[in-house]
C-alpha cells in the first residue's frame, strides 16, 4: 500500500469514517454554519439626465457650458485612455470643464454620437461648437488652435 492509499483511507471524503474527536472535560457546542453574507449588488451609475429627452439634455449641457467633454468616466477617474488624455489636455487650460460620463446613460452615449455625427467617445465641445475627439483635441492643442478656441469661448 502506497502513501496515497494510506492518506485516502484517513480522509473522510474518500469513505473512511472521520476520526472521533478527543474527549474533553467541558462539552463544546456544535459548530453552526456561518451566516451567509448578503450578496453584493453594485448599483448601476445613475444618469443626471433624469427623464429628459436625450437631445434636449445634450443641447442644454453643450449650450450652458463653455467646455464640455462627453467621456467614459470622469476627469478625476477616467475609464479609458482616450478620455483620460482628452480631459487632461482640457484641464491644463485651468478653465471650468463640464463633463458627462456616457457609461452612466447608454441613451446619451448613443445620442451624443447622433447629435455630433461623430462615432467615437470622447467628444469635446468648446463654446457650443463640436471640435472632435481625443486625436483632434491633441492636434489642436499642439498647434495652438485649442487655446485660441478656449480663449474665444471665455472672452
């Protein structure tokens, strides 16, 4: 008989009876099953749009703020590299930046693409005008055009 067979005979999962507990002076209560932990339910992000129509919400957000970025996540906690980069570039100008997390509302995520007729996120608006996504913002930043657009929006 090998070592494996010897171990198997001692383990109750393989059919051998469990060894009897050693007798003690004071009886112990039988162990109870641990209480089941309540399931963790993560709340889905809540949209600030409420029940307003998507186009009305987007239009109001774009027209009531000088700089708006529709992104995945927030500037403080971006959820994709493109959104992180675009928000970082915009924040470097030190101006108020409105943002909307498109992950919190799939209707806005789709609606902003229709609104701008641009297929990707992030989307940046300055002075009520759609400028583009991350690649365009970076190019405009590097050429000085973004600074001009922001200065004009805050004039």
